[in-house]
């Protein structure tokens, strides 16, 4: 089952679960009122306020973190494109005998990098692509070092080429780390649990005031959709909200090299 379908089903399940918990809370409240008609005057406003405040803070922090990581991952694609473009331009500082081979290796490398994260559902395939890229990085590095040591290479070749290559290679690790950077699962479990518990309290409080289906459905829908968006932002290569469009700059760079 794909991640996008999983998150949609999770959001639908959370929505239905919140409706169920609100109804359960309402029935508990009605049962309490039957036992003690004055129970409405013994509200648990402080507890309800604390729970809803914690839920609001958790949603705010997780949404903010997911959005920040989403933008950071998209920004890293632009950074890598600039790093590769800079290193490619600096090939011209090397002896002409080494330039053609290195340009060919760069074209292969860009094509491989553009295809790296296209199918994140298949982790084995992604790891295999990264392993092939690491081999190609080593080949590019060794060829560039040899070219810098060539008798015809200018003194500035190594100072210009090698740092640019180093940055180009280092950012691949940065992108891998950014792709795998997510909050602990307990955060999402807590978010779902608090959403259900808040629905229970909302239903309980509704028992002494009458049920409003508009408010019930609206509350459950807003929380469910918000949680869905948070989960989708956390995995922008798997869900409905994606950063695939940002790969366009890397693809265009590869096209400009041909």
C-alpha cells in the first residue's frame, strides 16, 4: 500500500474515530447527568482547557517543523544544483586532455542524481542508486585529482576544482540526512491519541448543552485534515504534497550539459 493511500486512510480513520469518541463522551456525560443532575455545575473546564492547549501546541509545533523541513529539503536541491554547476564549469581550468572525459562523467552523474528520489517507496532501489552514485563520485574525484597533478595543469586548478568537487559530494550526504530527518513516531502517536481524547472531552461537555452536528463534524474534519497535512509534509517524496517539481532545476542542468 502506497504512503499517500495510507495517510488518506489514516486521516479518514482519525475522523471516524473522533466522531465515535465524541458520541461516547456525550453518552458518558448523559449518564453522569442522570446520576447527578447538578453535574453540569461541576465542570472540568480546567482539565479540558489543559488538554486542548496541549493539543494545539503539539499541532503547531509538528506543523511548523514539517513545513520547515519541507522547505529545507527543497532548498537543498537548489544548493546541490549550484554545487554541481560550479564544479562543472571549473573543469575548464584542467588540461584539455582530461576535460572531455570528466564532462561525460558529470553528465552521467547529474542524470543519476535527478533520478535518485523519484521512487522513495522502493527503499532498496533508492539505496542501490546512492551506492552507484558513490562509486561514480569516487571516479570523478580520482580523475579530477589526476588532472590537477598533470604537468600542464595551471597552479590554480587544484584550488578551484577540488573544493567545488568536495562541496558537490558532501551535499549528497546532507540530502540523505535531510530525507531521513523526521520526528520520533511517539510524537505522531501522541498527536493521534490527544485528538481522540479531546474529542471525548468535547462530547462530554456537549452532553449538557445539546449536540450540534455542524460543530461535531467540523471539529473532527479540521483536526483530521491538519494531521493529514502534517504527515504528508513530513514525507514529500511519498505523499500527495511533493517536492518533485524542485528537481526541474537539476534536470535542466543536465540538459544544458548535453
